[in-house]
C-alpha cells in the first residue's frame, strides 16, 4: 500500500516547497545559534522547567548532530527526578544513549527510575521500565530483572508490553538471567492482550528461539491473536510459527480410499492422529494437515490483505513452506499486488516473486502483464522482470508467448546495452524451454549477430550456439548461414563461437561439408585474427583433418601398418624431449603420404600447423603441439576421436535466481544472494526440515490450554470488531480483569514442562514450580494483594539465591 | 535470528548528516556510512549489502523530499520490514513536524523527533508506529506553532486545514493515557473536534504499455483510497463504493485489494463495496486496489486498441521518418473524459467550495467531477546515449525542453492548451560526428552485412525504405541504418486529471453508523467531501 506521504504529495501537487524552504531559512537558523557549554549547563541547572527543557533540547540537538555532549551528563541526569513528563522523557533519551559511557554516574539515576516504576501514571511506569532496561550498564541486570517481574503483573498492558520488550535487553546485559527471563516469558506469551503477546514473541525469538517447548500451550492462543497484533508483532509471530510448525507437525501425505479405510486407520492410530482421520474421507493423494497447522494457515489468511508488504511476504513464506497448493495459490495474487507499491518495495517483492515462481511458474501466468518491463524501471527491476517472463514462458498459451517474445524482441533492439544483453539471454532461455518457438527465437537472435555492438553479437552467438547444440540435427543449415557471417562478424568471441560450431558440424555429409572450405578461407586471414578465434581455427583444423583421416582410414586398411610403428615409438619420448621432437614426428608423418599428391586437407593442416607454430601466444603454440601429437599418426585416430569428437553435453543455462533457491522467502539473504555467503548473511537460518512422523511433540501438549481456548474460540476477528466489547470494558473496568494472566488455569502443566526442560537448574526450578503453584492457587481466588505478596516473596528468594 | 534495526541516519540534500539515532549494537557512524553508500552506482538500490565493513552491514535507503534516510542492520533482517519501517518513519515525521519534510524542520524539532524515534523502535525491535498511538505518548509543546508556521499556507488541503482548535485538543489529551485496555490501537483516545469533517480522496495511478502497433499490452490503474477523518469520539463509518457496472461487480473491478487494519474484512467479503471501519484520527490510507483496464485481454487477440481504453490522452510515435530516417514524430490525441457523475456528490452534503477547491461537489469550478480537466501534460521521450543533438523540434502546441546530449526530451503542454484534438511533435536527431572517410573504409563489412540480410529471412525496415530511392540509394540506406540506432524506443506521457477515475469507481456514500458510534453529539452532521484524481507519471508508455 502506498504511504500517506506519497499520496498526500500527489494530492497536493502544487506544494510550494521553495516557499517553505525560504521561510524556514529565515526563521529557524536563528534559533539554532550555538550556545556555550556553560550557558547550556546553566539552563539545565535552572529551577525553571521551561529553562531546563530548553537546555535539554539543546543537548538532544547536539546529540543528534554527533557533537560531544558527555560534559552535561551530571547536569542532565540530575533532572531525572523532575515531575515534568516532558523533561523526564528527554532525560531518559539522553540516558539511553550516554549511560554506557558514564556507568557510575548513570547508576545514581537508577534509584529514581526505580521509583518511577511505581508511578500512578502507566505511561511513566512503562517509560521507566523501558529506560532502565535500555541502559547498557551490566551491573544492574538483577535490578532490571526484578523490574521486569514487577512489570509482568502490572494492570496496564503498556507496562506489560514494555516488560516484554525489556526481556531481550536484560538478556543482552547478562545472559545469566536467562532462567528468570524464561519464566517471565512464559507468563507474557499467554497474555490476553494481543500486543503484549506480540512483544513477548519478539522477545522469545531474541533470547531462546530454540525453546519451542515453552510455546506448546500458547500456540493456539497466539495463532488466534495473530490477526489483531500490530504488523511488527505479526511478522515475528509468523516467523516463529513457521519454524514451530516445521518442528511440530510432521508432513504427511496420505492415500485414502473408502474401501481401505480400516487399514489406514490402524496405521495412523500409531501417530496419535485420530481426529484427522475422521475428517478425511476420499481422495487419492492428499496432503494431510494437522488441525492445529490448519488453524494457523486459516487464521492468517486475512493477513494477505495487510497493508504491510512484509506481512504479505511472511504469510506467503508460511504458505509456501507449510501449506498445500491451494494456500500457495491464494498468496500469489497478494504478492503481485506488492508490485504497485513504491519502487523499493517493488524491487524486494520481485525477488520474492521470482523465488516462488521458480517452484510454481504456472500460477503466475495470469499475471504476465504485470511483468512487462517499463522504460523507467531501473536495471535491478527489469532484470527480475525479464527472468519472470522467461520462467512463465513455457506455461503460457501461444498468444502470451508471442507477447513475451515481442517484448524481448523490443528490448533486444533497444539502446541500453545491459538491457539488450539480458533480453538476448532471456530469448535463449525461452527457446531452451520450448522447442516449438525456438525457430522464432533463433530468428530473433540471428538479427543480433550483425549488430554493431560486438559484445551483443557475441552474447547472442553464445546463446545461438547453445540452442544449436540442443538439437544439432535440424540446424545444419543454420550453421552454414552462420559461417557466411564470418565475413562480417568482427568480435573475436563471436567469430570463435561460429568457428567452433562449424567444427562441430564438420563430420556431417562427408566430403560435402563446408568445414574444409571455411578453414581454407580462415587460413588466409589467420594472422589477423584475435587469439580466441585463432584457437578455434586450430581446433577446427584438427577436427577437419581428423575427419579426413577417419574417412580415408576406412578405405585403405593396408597403409596402416607401415607408419604405425615409428609413430608409436616416438610418442612416449615426446614429453621429455622438448622442441626437438616436434620436428621428428612431423617428418615421419609428412613422409608417409608423400608419394601420392597430397590431399588438400592435409596440406591445409600442415599449413595451419606452421602458421600456429610461429604465433606469439604460448597457449596457442601449446595447443597446436597437443593436436599435432594427437594426430601424429594418421592411422591411429582413436584417441584423437575420443578427445576431439566427443559428444558435447547439452548446455543448460539456469535462470539467474536459481542459485538463491536455498534462501527463505522474505529474508535479506534471498535478496543479497551468493554475495552474502553460502549460508546467507549473519544470523540467517534455514528453515528446519519437517519433523519425522513419530518424533513430533505430543499434540496434547497444545490441548493443555483448554481454558483459554474456550475464552475466544470464535474470535478470529479484526480488532475493529472488538470495539463494542472494549467499550463495555472501559465502563466496567476492574483491575483484576485486565490483569493479563491468561494462562492462569494451566500453571501446573507448564511448570512441569519447564522443570523437565531445565533439569540442569533442578533445584531452583523445583522451588519455583512449587512457589508458582502456590501463587497460582492464590490467584485463582482472584485476589490482587495475594499475588503482590507472592511476587514480593519471589523477589526476596531471588536475591537470596543469587 | 530476528534482525534488529541498529541505527537510523538522515542526511539533508547536501548529504550532510542531520540526524543519527542509534538503537542497538555498534553500527557504523553516519559519516562512515555515507561514502560506502554513495560508492554504488546510480540508480542505487534501496537495499545494499556491505560485506567489507566491520561488522558487515545491510543498508536500507529511501529518499524522500531530498532527504536521504539510511537504516542499518548487521544481521539478517527482513528487507521489507526495514523498508516499511522507513516509510512509516517518514509518514510519522511528516505528520508531527509538518510536510513537506525539510531538513530544517527536523533540526528545529529534535526533541519531538527523538521521542518519536524512541517510541517507534525499542532497542532494535520495531514497536509503536501508529501515528495516533504516538500522539498519545509523545510530548509536542511547540507543535501548534510549527503547524502554523510550517504548512498552514492558505489553500492547502489535508489535515493542515483542520481548525486549530482540534489540534489543541490533541495536545491536551496527551498524557491521559487510558490506564486500561486501549480499544483500538490505531485510534487515539478522547478525540474532540469542533467541526467534524470526512474526506475521501481516491487516487488512481495509471500504468499502461502500448505496443508499437498501438495495441495496449497491459493497462492497470493502481488505486488508493485516502481518508481524512476529523470526528469526535469513536465514530463507526460505512463507506459505499460502486463501479460503473454496478455494485455486484466491484470485486472483479477492484482487484487484489489491501486494507488498513481498521477495515472489517468480513463485511467486505460479505458485501463487496462496503467498508465498515472505525477510522484513526487524521489522514490515513484506507485501502489500495488495482484495476485491470483490459479485462478481456486473455480472451484474445487484436480487437482491443488504445481507443478502447478511454484514456484522456492517446499517444503514437513514429520513427525513421524523412529521407535519411533521422526524424521521429510523436502524436497526441487529447480526448475529453466524462466525469464521475454527480449522483454521488448529491448524496453527500455539499460543502463550501472555497475551503477545499477541487473536491467533488456542486459547482462547475474546474477539476470537479462534472468537468474533469487535464493538467500537467508532459511527454517524456528518452533518447539513446548516442544522440548528440536534436537539430530540429517542431511542436504544434506547447513547448519542448531538451539539453543537447541530455537523456530526455520533454514536451510540456500547459493546461490551457490541452484542449480536445491532436498535437504533434516532430524532431530531427543528429548522431555522433562520423568521419565519412573512416566509415567508407569499413565499407566492405557493411556491404557484406547487406548481403547477409538479403539472403536470410529478415528484411529490415531500413531496406524497405531504401527501395524507392534511386539516387544515393546506398548512402541514404546507410544513413537510415545509422539513424536507426538513434531513434527513441518509447515515449511516456504524464498528466493528471481531477474529477475522473480511469476505473470509473465512485463513492456512493459515507455514513456514520450512529448506533455503533460513541462520543458524537446528537445531530452532528459532518462535512463530507469526495475527490477523484487520476495521475499518470510517465505511466502511459508507447513503444515504437
């Protein structure tokens, strides 16, 4: 979706930017006049709120401009106790960025901040908690942990959210607090308020993404809250749920026939999956979704219409990695819709679309016209669009195919060289995928080889070569046509490609082949060729000569015996002897056929050998020597045939993005590709594989939550619909009601879970679980004070333990 | 695993860092980062990976009204998350420090910006980004002054035109954060306005591609519904939209819609065309959609052509004209489009038109639904880099701008000249200075090339044109061939039309559901206004 600012600027096109700028230049510069340090300090030390505020503003401005403002530390921090909330906020902001540099002075402020934790205003409490956890002074980690604990039980969801967000910060301060933090997280994940739960998920991902066991009993609750969370929590939750589902729901496909139902039932009973079976009745091969997984997939469907492109991609990722074909198909339209966003979003969205398209190109066919390249597209965008067009090409009908080819043809005739090159490559990929259109593609490509741009000609020739190799039989005439082109083609690479092709086809039609003739003409201009072309000429000569030998071999078998022995004798010595032996075998070979008038091909071969021998390039000379040695013995061509006439593997040009298939949809690694390393960027983790059937955690772990599930079974509704109930809530709001202990009914099971998992910290957790039990039963009487007390108890014990 | 936003840097138009906010970690500083970013060739992608810095850094960039925003992270982060966050930052800053966002405005309200940035992202995790929620938690002492000084220039629309008293109440409500459940995360508490207003602005951006034959290949209108609500209390609104083919078909017209979270999706599914929602206070984007203007394209070939599209402007480019093929011609046909019709606005209470010019309503001032007008008509023709100059430019209307050696030729037709009818622009290109002698020496190659052309399947247009010419045949043909690569390959048309939508979508009504709403006084009838706008920003592209 477009951002407000962009639409506003469209609507108010006649905006007087310049006027504004001029006006501001007059007004603002004066107020920015710099003040001396002493003056600012004086302001900060003033008793007047207004002056203090002014001083703080100065300091914040200096901070943002990266000017040193540490000298003010003590003066600023003094104001932390100010009752004025604006002052307080600015002091907090200053503290957050500077406390690290002055840890001792910062400690002085902690006490005051701690007091604010009990302020009557929820905003102040939340802010204090946020600031305290954000101060990067490791000594206070225990205090922060206690503050978080206090925040857990706060009436205001804002404070609880701040507590959730403080958890990863506390963990960063001191990883040793992890056991306590996990306990807090358990509570917060079950919070009834969706934005508290969302923040808890963010914290969970940060500190213990592998502790999925903590999630089981909150799974259904979280899935149901997902639609109501803010977009950023949705992103975190979707990320988490994708991993969770892979690890907890084994992938099953099932072949079910009505008659054989009994058998399958028995089989699947082992997997603890009775409910599922009853739903399943007919069908051949069905991917079976766990009901809990289906709950997730269904409930995130509305998010495909989210205004946030990241959410749409996250849902698509979830569907592609977890869901069935139907779900994936439903996410394709919304992905395409991202293309109408601003250019930056469009660019990233295209990477994701390509990634999905690689696996399911058919589904994208109907959106083909969205991928047409526009003249204003930057190179990063049209590259991806061209790729998409070639990916869907094999699945299109004839009409669309011709549109796509027209499109590629148009751009291959353009003036942007990069674009032309990519278009030519794209044509090649299209031809590769569909033999019926390859004639047309070839025609398009042949147009390019006369291009004045040498690189382009070379590029298209390479593509043509690939095409011809795929179906050599039907392309002999094309090769002849290409050979004629040798007169005009100037680019060495282009010439090399053509010559190589001629060489490949030199064995066809026996004596009628054009190859010797081509070689003859090339030999004339050998000296003027560039090195790549020369190399190919030598190769061509070798092939032509070899074919000639092979042909003549068949007829005069008799000749064979005479020259064979000297040839073989000399061969092994060649490696050791250096230049000398170059001449020796030459002599022998020349002498052998001399009696008869030499066949022109032999003369040609010898001529080329001599030409190459005096070339300046080492490589060329070496190769010549190699070929010469290979073909030294006219009668024994087996080895040479193996080397030179081996059938070439058909080249396959992969789509450029195929190297990225290992990266998860929506990740930065997908966009960066190989540059970010084989394993993606730092922090990138591949999705785990599906858990094997039988190894998944017991589904009944998720049932433990029955109490809360009942509470909002039917409530997968946008937050908007909660208005009425919320209205009622505000009227009758009682503190106990908003207390956020959604997980109250299940404390027992969860604690057991925790206890099992944390066996290393046996003693402490054991204590805790009994403690918790007590706390829980107290809470069931729904008395606020009792809970406060137990909180205090906990605090005390904590400090004792440490 | 979950990436964190580490720092945000803002640079002004001279690339001077004006703001750096560090969220977490030890990111690169603003001056360190800039040269690394600038070292990428233009156009710079919005996401750049810097593998050689320590730590390796992901940089996300966005340029908005000459300010450069850079956001960094040092580990895997969803790129779209980062980019969306940048867009939100810009939206929020515009709302709080005034639009357009200028460097000095940011600099003179660092305290507000600091609070905003601090609330929007908590130690790397994006948190509150809803402008309404932010208004509850951010202290803005001087906000009113800045509003007046910054953007309240007479004649401006948008929320700046709200009576200042409503802004007062916005401020006074600050701090009284509802202690318990916030009903709606996107709507702030205790909204009070003295005059209640509701505006719907529908903007459609065109994206049309025409084949050389004039046949449209793709034609889309990307629509956005912007909503401005200034209603006290908690109103529950119902917006009814219809398409020209009736209300039932709205789903097939408005494709792939996306919605603000406030819209009740279930209602939309049940009754397409009805959006029921509790709006945030102020301006926001209610929904986005796209309209395929060629719905039968997959049906089959040919019958469609540009005139079926009913666009206000049609364009046609011909290249390779004149004896040496050095001319090209752009033809425009301007047609009159009929407005959205007045049936809709009559349902809405009429508003004094001086307050918000150009809104739908009664009256025949230009740019309303009854008389849509074409404005800002510009044709942009990108030229190949080899073009040295345009030796001649003749436009039948309007004027042209071109700098020799420049990349684009622009043809402006001012609004008063953009009346119904045709217009043409004919230009002659001049390519690089070629020494004829030199060219001749390469001659045998070129000749060979023609040989090739003749005996293969292709016949270039160059050749078909050279045939009628008897004298100088070869030299002209050569020039035609030379000039062929100097011809533009496309032309793009930009314009805006007020009071008309390409899709024909109309707002039928905006109603406050009095039963569900709260806090609105009895008998309060808000001002309502609807504005339609179709924009093409180089969106109509004709190939040639």
